[in-house]
C-alpha cells in the first residue's frame, strides 16, 4: 500500500536471540539457570553468552560455520543455545550416547569448526577426532572442554596445553562484542541429527524464524505464564529441547538443569525450586511412577508435564495424574522442531471416567498455534482420509515450524516434502472431532493375514498389566500369516508373569488376531531419547523364525 | 544451507486467519462469541466468516480493496476482523464517534468499496455518503446494515430496496468459498485511522505479519492460558482492539461483546460469564471504581485488566485492586498495533507498600515479547538517555509490531521512522532498571521559567485528592514564566473542593513550581478512546490570558 516503508523501525528478522536480550532487561533478578548450588540471573546469562559469542568469533568461527556440542543438560549447553547463534554460527547438538565413530561421522558431515565437550565425554570426543584425522585432510575441529559447572578445578582435569576450557572462553570474551543477528530469518540457527533408528543420521536444519515461532508456540502449549520454573529432563540435544531453551527465555523463566535424570533428582528439584513445568519421554514418566516411595516428595504445586517422543500408554498418564502431575501429550518429529501437535484438553472431557480420559490424552491431537496444518492423508493421492477414526493414512504436517531441509541431502528433502507437505512416515487415523491418533510408524505396522495391527494399541494393553514395566511389539515373520505380533516385555522388579498370562490378558481386551503369539521377556534396547529401537527387536523376532512352519508341515 | 528447500510444507505467510481455522478444529464446543443471549461456537464463527468473505467477494471487492466498518463492539465487528482479510480485502474500522463529515473524509481517503454500518449509526453513514457524492465522481461505497444481533426483524428497520443486510450476506455466502490468504505476510490486513487529537487523521497500515505477532504477544502479556473469557470494553475500532480479536481466537477463548460499556454491564457480564480478562482505558477503570454499590457484584475469580491509552493514575490502580481486579499497565500507539510495552511486574516488588506498588504499575515498562526494542533517546543525536530516572528524551520503538506506514503519506512515514526508529512524540525517562516512564507528550509538556513540568505527574497528584473524579493539566501562556500549569478538574458527584484547596494540596506534594496556578472546574472534552483532548483545553487556557500581565504591571 502506498505510504509503506520497510526499514529497521518496523522489520526485524525473527530470531530467539531477541528473547535473551529482552529477558536481561525485563527479568533482571529472576534466576535464569540453576544447577545444584550454582545460580545465574538473566543479565548474567546474557553477559556470559555475549562473551562466549565473542570468544567463538575470536577462534576463527565465521557466520554459518557449524559449532557442535556434546554434553548433557548442564548450564553450558543452555548458554550455547544463545552464544553460538549470537556469533552467527550454527549450533549442532550431538547425542551424548553416540560413540566416537558416530561423532566423527557427524563432525565430518557438518564440517564442524569447533566442538564443545563435557569433561565426562572427553574420551568420546578425542576418539572421534582421532578417527577424523585418518579420514580427512581438512583441519580438525578445535576442542573446548566444559568442566563441572561451579567447580573450576574439576578433578577430571585436562592438559591445559592442548585444549581450551569453557570458562576461560567466557572469562576472556569481549563484553562489548556486537551480537551478530541473522540477515534473513530463514538463515539456519541449528542442526539436529535425527536419532537414526534405521539409516544414517540426517542433519535437520532449523531456521531462526522457525525457532522463534516454535518457541512461542511451545510456551503457549505448555500453558506457561511468565516466569515459569522448568525442570530439564528432555535432553537439550534432542530437537533443541523442543525449542524450550529459547521459550523459557521468552517468558523470563528459570531453567533447572540436571546432569543425570533420576527419580530422586526429579522429586528433589521439584520440591526445592518449586518447579512448575517439565517434559519427558514416557520413559521418564515410567521412572517417576515406578520410583520407590522413599525418594518421593509431595509436589508443592501441580506440575505440568509435557510428554512426547513416543505415545504415552494410557495407564502411565493415569498414574502420573494420581501423583499430582498434569500430563499433556504432544507429538512431533525432529523435522518439526519437536512438538508439532498437542492433544488439547476439552472441557467436555472433564466428566468422563479417568480411564477414558487417559485414553483420550494419548491421542496426538491437533496442530499447535505455530503449525499451519496437520492432516492424515493417503500418501499416493494426497487426499485426506475420512474423519472416521478407522481409515488409516500417513500423518502430514505443513507450516513455519517444519525444517528447512536435510543438510547436503536434497533428495531426502524433496522426498520428505513431496506434495507440499512434510511426510512423517507415521500412520494414523482422524477422529470425527478432527483429533488425530497415531497407529504406527509405516515401517512398524504389522500386517497379519491381511489385517493391519497397530503395535501401539497392543502395547497399550500389555502396559496396563500390573506386572509390566515396559513393552514393545513387532512383527514376527510368518509363512502362513505373513507376520504375527511378537511382544518384548520387561517386568517390574519383584513381579512375575508368564507368556501365557500376557497373551490371555491381551485376548480378553483385543480382537484375537491382535493378541501377541509370542512373548519375550528382558530389557528393551533404546535410543537416547527413550525410543525403543524396534529394528533391533525385529531382528530378534526374525531370528525366532516362523511359527507357521510347523503348522504348514501338519 | 545446502539441502534446504522453501515450499508450502515449511513456509506459510504469517496471518491471524490461521488462528480462526485452528480454533474451529481445536475448540469445537467452546463459545467463541457471546452477546446477550446470542452465543456462537468456534466452528460456527468460522463458517459465518467464510460465508461473509464469499459475500464480500461477490459484491465486487478485490484483494487490497478497503472494506470499512462503523460499529460498536457487536459480534459483526468481531467477525469482520476475520471475514474481510479472508476475502483478501483490508479492514478499516471507523471510530463510532465520528460525524458524517469525518466519515466521508476517511471513506474518500481510503477509497472504501464497501461500508458495514450498525443500524444505530445508519444516519451518520448515510450523511457521509451524501457528502461524498458531492465531492467525488467515483462510485460510492456500497452500504451493508448490521441489525441488532439475534433480532433479525429489528425495530430500527431499513428500506430493503436500497441497502444490503449483514445477516443476508452471511446467509447467502458460499460455505465452500476458498479463503484468500496473503501472498506475502507484509501485505496489509487493516487500516486504522489515528484518533487525531490535533491534525487530520492518518491511516496507519497494519500487516498480516505484524497482526499475527502482536496477537501472540498480547496473549502472552495478558497472561492468558488457553480458553480465556474476554470482556470487550476496549473498542475494536481502536488499534483493532489491541489485536485481541485475533489473539482470543489463537487461544480458543470466548469473546463477550457489549454494545455499550457501563459499570452495570461490566459487573453483570463478569458474574454471568466468569470473565477472566478485560481491558480498558483509565476512563473505564474510573467507571468501575466510582460505580454505585448496587450495580457491583462479587468477582467469581480474579479478573486481569489490561489498561492503556493513557497512563493510569496510581490511585485508580490501587482502588481497582481493592475491588479484586489485577491491573496490568501497557503502553503503545496506533502505530504499534496497540500495546508495545508492558509494565511487567517484578516479584521483588511484592513486599512494597500498596502505594508504591501502584506508582510502579503506572510506568510504561519494557517492550513486550513481540517488540524488538524500546528506548528513550535524544531525538536529535539518537543517543540513548542515561537510565537515571531524570533525563528526559523521546520514547522510541523498533520491531515487527510497528506499522508499515501511513496510507498515501510517505512524508509522514519517513518522519515517523527517521533514524530507523518509530518516534512516538512522547517524552519519558528511563529508570535504572531499564523500565521507561512517560512524562508527557512532547506537545503537552509545560515549560515554566525554563523548568520542564510533566503534566502527568501533576495530574497524578490531583487525582489522589478524594473529591476529584478526573483531571487534566495544560500550560497557560504567561508573559513572565512562559507558561504556568492550569488544571481542569471534574469533581465526583456530591463532592466539593475549591481552587485554593486543590492548589494547596498540590503544593504539599510537589515542588512548588509544579503546582497549578489556575484550577477550572467542569467536564473534560475527550476522544472516543478516553483520551482527554488537550488541544481543546489549551485553547481554553489561552483564552484565560496571562497571569503575569498583572504582575509585570506592578
């Protein structure tokens, strides 16, 4: 329209860096980060991040270079979520369960210039650099060691000659460093490698725009007022902690960091710091509900828990709420900056039985306020499935909080966006009220005698057995049926159950063809984000051979 | 970064239209709009807006054409905040206190194609068209009459031959109309004419991007969880109701509409609909605290009240809180989509005396989460003033929630953005904690004997006098001092006070040179948004002549 001018007065590329600048002005005395007895305020965190950004620049890191971190949820990892973008570089958070070989692969793929590593993971990092030195002629990334926060002379000390120390960088950085802002909000802010349950990890690119918008959306879907107290259980290396390192700054909240996640640590921190919000995969919820009574503490107030990464079994939700937690279920992928949908609670559900409520909460729900659309579609025709709670299709997202693409893998990006939507590879149905419910990963679904079996549904039933701690179901190849359901079950300590009991329990609650034919007891293999590695279980199930062989021989 | 693709899967122009689409899916049974006994749900509101958008298109309105509305806070005005943008057009909300001459001027300036008018304001609109027919050869805007909501055969009926009826448009619109989304988020969504206390009104252009971001920011600064119940006292024609028509949809809240704002209506609606949030200029707060006891009702829960448009006198805030309201003070201009800053409450202020608390709350504070920067600067050098609570400078904003510009007035846009910041024309100081406090409009400040006198400070003191209902201070020309403070005061019903008492009251509480020399009793002239029209008072003060004439003759 005539009379408009776009200039610095009215147009600023969206970036979460803004949140930190603002928090330092607005929330001057609010604790920003707490870790054991160490506590910072927002102006201190801002100052530390500016100095760190300056130090990163001084080390020769240029805008759009990648800076990687290998660390658990310690304060340094929080600070790097701001300091790295403030230096113009791209933050790559690495999974702390990776071995040296995988770390070296990712450093090479991302051309990392600088690697921050927690002192406990130093051997992994050194091993990775050693491997890297043999496979590349490029300059190796510089190493910066993060010592124990608040203990400058950590016992696990280093050779000062060969490595840089995190706190030295903070100390020497220029407090007057001019923060580098993105020129375009579409510029990358971070790189998140997918957990890679099957193939080689892919580097998911997040933009400043997406991070800003998802941070605000996540604040809203967590029902966070200003100054929340957030307990970090979700690893920040996973989807940048669902964008909450940025979101907590937007609301001037307090980040309670923990090196390790234990039930005792969770209850102690909630009690001590009056935690208002936390998040975690169902594994964390499981840890809480199965914790011994002596580590439990009464909650000073209701704690809102966002769960995700895997659909929470209704029984887990139900028991969390008995303990005073308010569980909200969110769903998303690394490709959607973490949460993309939420099972928004409806007031009309308040009067339903607790059991039905827990089942409703396990749905993946509706897109959050930052996501444009969520749909279940036929992946070939791209037509929406009818909202009949029965017809399965592929779950797809579309919106500003979907990744820019996969680093150096245009083909994979094109495949993921085919038809103008992000294809999740998850199968689901749409309920008449528009809420979606996941039935399975495309590759996890069991097809037995032509019938689709949702492994999530079978797992949900097994979970409700009182002796069961964890359960996962995969297809076992079968000469007659194609596949039959095979359950892997971990029992609670001191509890007993036989295969026959579990199978009968399922037959009483499910169509008979959905009940597992086989039950294997033992630990479940998992990724660092708490997802069961079903490809490992499928290998195991395959090794069991076909049940039908005997039948067909009859 | 290599591997990125920008496409419909991951890039969607930001627009508040998204909020309505989502609310209709997520909040299916939540009341969207309530007006007396009429109530709609979110899916109904969406359906009505789509049909209305279709009808607007069918009437020949093209994208970027202007559609104007002249109506109080009735449901139609709410719906038009979505329906007009959904037709691709630009919404222009007109002040209901304008006369036909002003309306005709604005219709002409904006080249309005379609004018919606509430039946009670039909004469104004017809008068405006009549004037317009004499001054332009272009086609006159079509008129659509909004009858009383829920009363299709309103007594104030119309000549069906000559005008269109709002509900007919809704009824006849195409339910399958494909909503028009902005191609670029920078595209205009609305046009807001400034209230024009001094010069000709200017048409402030809002973008889809700014409206989206300010709506989310406003939700956050109002501390709104999902499904708030919002009572409409702020006119939606003023800065698009501070962007809350869009914000309430984002949170799936309920809009309680009222045709007129009265203390009785406010208390009745709060009680009946369990209102959680409302907003209003200090005039509205005044109306509440001075309401007769028989219209008051106990609040079912704490009601958060956002006040703005003029700095609230501490005493008003104090007495609102005694009644159970929680007052938050926000500051902004039409040019900043309404609220641009907020006086964020600090936990450390909780232990101060109520009196000091109220004074702190009257500060304009810090930028909200959608605004990039707020500063007090020397308007010539553009240097920030020291944060000493004393040095005055011009208040300036910078960020995505600053207007695109003034329609067809590039010169005015350039002046407003000179130096890359929005110049507000307000004078203020910065406190050591970074919070800003308004001292005056540049043109309102009194300069007496070389000393700056903040009229806001003097008004605050007069307000705290128990007999005073309203007060405004302007400069009275003076041959000796340049100017002296002249107070215009309206007393509460049944209360008495003399000029001498008011002057002495001020001398006891302020530096003597700041106390008014003159006090005039009577009603105060106001704009429709509750701002006192100081230019009218200045004329009156001028007419009084100089006090010093007599002195200089001695």
